[in-house]
C-alpha cells in the first residue's frame, strides 16, 4: 500500500484510499475546476473538504501542501517519476492532469498552447475580476458608499465576458469541437457570476450571443455536474 505519511496534510485529512489521487478542496469556482477535470478524465480520487470558513487553509498541515493557503491542492500517489507528488494552483493542476492522462488537451502542439493560453486568461483575468465583483456586489464590499470599486469590476467583468463571447463565435467549446481544460477553468466562474453572485443583469449577461449557450452546454455534461458537487465534499 502506498505510504503518504510524508505529507503532513494527511495527518489532518487521512487518506482512506491512498492509492487514489487525493483532492483537498471546497465547492468554489476554483475548487471545482479539479473535480470537474477528474470526473471528465475518469481518474479515481478521494476528496477531502477543507473548510474555508474555519480557516482550515491556514493550518500548518494544509500550508505544508500549499504555502499560499488556497484550495484546491492535490497529492498524486503516482507522480511523474513513480513517487507521490503534491501540487497547488488550480491552473497548474489542470495542466498536470491533462498531460498525465492525455485528455482535455488538443493533440497538436499548437492547439495545446492555444488551450493553455485560455486557461491563463481565466487564471489571470476572469477569476480575479469576477471574484472582486462578487466582493463588492455581494459580500462586505457592498456596504461601501463609494461605488467606484464596484463599477470598475463590473466594467472589467463585462469586458472579459465579451472577450469570451468573441472567442465562442462559431465554436461549440473554447477550443472548437473539443471540450478542454480551457472550458473547465472557465465554467465554474461564469456559473458563479450569474448564479451565486446573481450579477447577470449587472453585467448584461443576456445580451451576450454565445456565452449563455456555452454555459448551458457545459452544465449539461454529466461529469461537470458531478464535479460541481465534488463527490463526498460538495
């Protein structure tokens, strides 16, 4: 049996199935990226709920896996050199899993890099901007009398949706005919914006020509639905 005891995180969240990939997560837009990918790829995994509200990402055991104190993070008992590997940062994990399985990435080198750039688009732009919009529209920031921060993130979120809308013109998925990690990276955030944040009207979501249909297609995928719930966690 594989021994994961060298990872302190397993002391707080013991592995019942150490032969499976271990996922430490929570059903947030970032957290569901990895579970969706795992469900789409058909990789066996064991999920552990890390309670953000109880600051569990800041306990020493979790920080030993991700010193930045954010979910999701993983331990793969079958790493690239045959030994367990721990990883954090959702975009990096998506790329790692895609390369490990040969799934959710185009086969051509050019297509591979094209998909990766859209993952980076989500990581560098969509996630941070949508998240700030949520803070100023739904959470504590809404109490501020100065609405300039909200307007800034509203305008930028609307602009980014327009970029995605343009990309989807004539395409079923971000990369065309194939569902990839680019779609995986984006779907949780777009869903959260119009669902949990209820900011559809704020960003004029219904005026978009292609994003709403893309979102519906993403959410119609059984693996996406399972991943959104993070089996055993969500």
